[in-house]
C-alpha cells in the first residue's frame, strides 16, 4: 500500500537521468515518503533493484528526422501524457520531480495540466529540451552546477548532483599524487556502454609515451563488448597491466584510486569525478542537440579541475603529449584534484530532498533563494 505523502519522480531511461533520481529516491524513502517513478521501458532494471518504489512505465518512441517517425513519436508522447493523467489521479502525489530526458515529459506535463506542483532537477550546465519546455510552470529548478544557462535566477536553486553514496564517500579520501617511479593508475570510461574512440586512441597514445612512464601505468578501461579483446591484446603487447570491461561494478573504488581519469563529460561522470577529487581529461560527446557536454567540460576546465579535448583533436599524438605533461607534473595533478573536489557540492541528494520538502510545505522562492531545513541549497547565479 502506498502511504502519503507520495513523491512521483519522472526520468529519462538513461543512467545520466536515472542515477540522480535513484539517489533522491533513497533520501526520500529514508524520510518516510513513498516514491513512484515514471520512465520508459529502460527503467525495468531500476524496478527490479528497488521493489519499494512503484514503477509507472510509459510507452514512448524516439523521434527522428523522418516526418513519419516524428509523427509517431508525437502521437506516442500525447498518448503517454493522457495515460499519465490517469496514473497521477490514482497516485495523488504531493509533488512530481522531473529529471529530464524525453520520457520525463509526459508525467511532468500531465502534472502541470492538473495543477500538481512540479520541481525540475537539471543535471547539465545547459538545460535539455524537456526541462526547458517545463521550466515556466515548475515551482523551481534545482541545478547540479552553480551556473546554468537560460534559467531565471529567481527559480534556480543550486543543490548539486545527487550521486550514489559510494561516490559521496570519496570526498573524504585524500588524493595521492604518483610518487617517484611508482605506479600510475589511469581510469578510462566512455559512458554507460564505453566509447569506441577511446578504445583506439587511448592505447595508441600510451604506446607513444616514453618507456619509463608507460611501464608505470596501471590501466582500467571501460570498452564496448566488441572492443574488449582487441584492447586487452593491445595492452598485453606493450607489457601494460590493464583491466578491460564493459562495466565496472566497483567503479567508485577504481575512481577513488585513480591518478587521472579520461572520459565523456555527461553530468554524472563530471560530478562523480569531482566528488572523488580526480583530475580528468574530458572528451565531450559531439553532435548532441544542446552540446551540454562541452559546457560541462568547460566548467570543470575553467575551475582548474580538468582538461577539455574536443573529439576532432582527440588523436593519439595529442593525447600522448597531454598525458606526458600531466603525469610528470605531480604539483599540477594535486592542484587539479583539489579544484575538482571544490567543484563537487556535497550531500546533493539530501539538499534536493530538503527542497522537495520545502516545496510541499508551501515555501516559495524569493530573491534570497529557498528555505532549507539544513541551509544547503544556494541560489544559482
């Protein structure tokens, strides 16, 4: 039986949207709230891991360039919104929290049409299309970064990016620079499924490093399944100790031991690296609609926590030069690590749960921001 007050979460089905929704759900459940989740078919695994959260699946189609595909996607979106109205009537939530992605739109739009309060969490420094469309009628917009484009300051509240508690715990672990001729741990990720370009460029770049530096490396690299053996063999041929996998279940531990990380710059990756205080080389995913990954990476580079490399420049010779420069400069690595940790706002899930409670209790934004039980959130500039 669902007990009041119930909070409905609405999220896209990718990890970048679901992970912060999952972190918030834990915080809400610990406070005695009931939680329901609206998402698409990709949320099935989430439901299996969290039987105490009521899953409300939505049947949607991705849009595309073809007019026929666009029409079918639009019809599916309208149908899903209609169904969400009935589901929300059944649930009677006190608040609906949206995390972006097109599957988040139907439940959020249905709530706004029904007069149910809504709150948005925007993970990136550039809002996605769904969140931009919903922002006008939302009570407020919680942000992962202190500065987000195109948001009215009166509605924006900087709470941070909710992450799993295992990443949160890394904040207390000091960064240890590579010492003398000791090992150097390099972590390479590429999003939830790995990135083929990293599987080619990173090993080729490492092959160009001077022998004394190259042979100190211990590499953990996330790869697509079809690239695993090729990448592993490439490292074996160089005498490099490397572990390759399509998914690391112990990613927080590997991140906590890494001296340098290479990866995309989705919000979850950027904030997890910041929580761990790990220097990073970010290669933004090209061709995204809003180019939010470039903006995320630029924010971290500006803070001194990372180096951004656009994908056209991400070649083996360029990366080798960058790696040699960073890995032979312990003082710079330590500075980057400290800047990264400064960029990660702690207790983001609790901050967001505080904000949920404030909205439910009727506290409204004003020029000074929003009241919080623990005074964590700060109004974004």
